[in-house]
């Protein structure tokens, strides 16, 4: 049987791992608007220690050994013809591209704040964006973080740890942040934030200015729709979860009411043979959890199984978010189980065992030592 030709639309965390899984058994073409992996993970570390973040989360595609068999193409997706089974895209120089496929994997992710943007970027533009956000916070004497998710908690904790002289306040709309995690996760991290001197402000819902897309760090006054007096800071970081799926290039009949890609439990798009979706763009469950639970192995199996007429597997989403929240710190990393209990890995095994061996070799199947992009 001939090898299927698989086009993976989007090479973020989920798309990259799917390409690695399929590389030995299929002819894989990966299309990415970015010049390498530019992960949306670990916002707090990205803002405060950009060099450390780039080492693990901003990686040229040619550093991944398993991608040696994959054709990677930097281009912006512009459309798909499902009848002719062709994906269309545009290179940075304006050249139009048409890629035929037997199977299509949609993994284009979401836009969210200034750290997850759609659209083409050069290495220099990525570096400039990361540097500008870091410098803005480094110069601020007061930082306000608005939001109740993991990105907001991570940003507040890391800014307070990196710049102890900066006043940091975290404003969130409910009684506690991290409502998609087990309550024990917040109970544990709350104590850490208090030790770091972060001001915690529950029950604050920000008034978002008309037309503001929350994709820049602002300054000055923030008003609250919940009635509290206005607050102000030198730097205001908006992490309020206004995600926008990167699906403008797809036909509407592939999408749910919110613009995410509708999928069955086997990660196939209903009614479209050979079309799959994974990651934040895939409407697998309310948490869209396939982005964080290694669903790439199930998806890769199902792509090949469909081509070969074999049984397919179902993705079973977890009830709660779990994993690291604030990222690798000087004392190691804390990983929270689904039940909210933390497991701490000390700094030495994180750097010398976890990242190079378990992540680099085990998950990514080999990452060459090199410098980050840019």
C-alpha cells in the first residue's frame, strides 16, 4: 500500500507532535506561518526570562531530527478545496502554494493576546516581539495582570519572582482563578503568590474598551464592570481568555457556532473523510483539551487507520486541566495532577534529565543542540 500524503495545517505544539508521529509512515507536509515552533506555552517565563523560554519553546524546525522526513513550508493558509483535496497557502514572498492531500490535519490553534498571533512572522519579528514585551515589564514599577486562567497566574508569579521591587497585582472575575483546575491547584499557588507579594483581587471584571482585542500591554487606568474603584499600573497585561480560532481559511460547514473545528471522538471532522483536527482549534470538549493531553498519538494512529481500513481510537478528554502552571523556576518545576496535588521536580533533574531526555528524546524523538531562531 502506498504511503498517504498528509498535510498538517499549523505546526504549533500539537501539529508538530503529530508530524513527528506520522513522519515514518506517511509523506508529511507541514505548513506554518512561523519560522519554527513558537509555542504559546509558559507565558510567564517568556515574559521574564526570554532566553530560558526560547531554549525550549522557540525552536527551528531543522533542530527536530524526526522532521528530517517532513517537508516544512512557511506560508499563510488561505483556503482548502475539499472536493479536489488541495490546501492553498501564500509564502512570505507572495507566491501561491497548492498542496494536495490524502489526509488533512487542522492544527492552526488560536489567537490570544500578544503571545499567540496568527499571520506570517520572520525570525527577526518574533525576536522583536518577545524582547519588546520583556523590556516593557522590566521597566515598569507596577504591573497589573487581568485574568483568571493559567496564563494570568503564570505571568503574575513570574513577574513578581523576577522583579521583586515591582508591585504586582492579579485581578480575576470569580472567587478564585484556575477554575478549570482542581481547587487544590489554586490553594497551593495562592500561597506561593502571597509569599511573592502579589496582590490578589477576586471579583474584579474589567471593562474592555470597544474594539480592543487585548493583544497588547497597555498602561494607565482600568475600570471594573463589577463596581470597584478604578485601578492603574505602569503596565497592564490582559490575559482574559478572549481566544479566536484561526479558522478564517476553512469552509463554515467544518466549524461549530464559535468558529472552532467540529470533531468526532476519533478527531475526524464529521462528514469529511480524511479531515482531522487537534489542539486548541478542535472542539473536542469544553476545555479543548487535546492540545495538552498528547492526543497526537491517537490522531496519528487514526490517520493511518483510516487509510488502511483499520479500527480507529477515541480521544477521551479529562475533566480538569492539569500540568505545570507557572513553568520551570529556579527551584525546579511543579506539575499538578488532575486531582490538584503538586509533584515537584528539582532543578538539576529538570535541566539534565526531564528536558533533554524525557521531553527532547522521548516526546520529540531527538532535538539537535543549536541556537534559537533569530
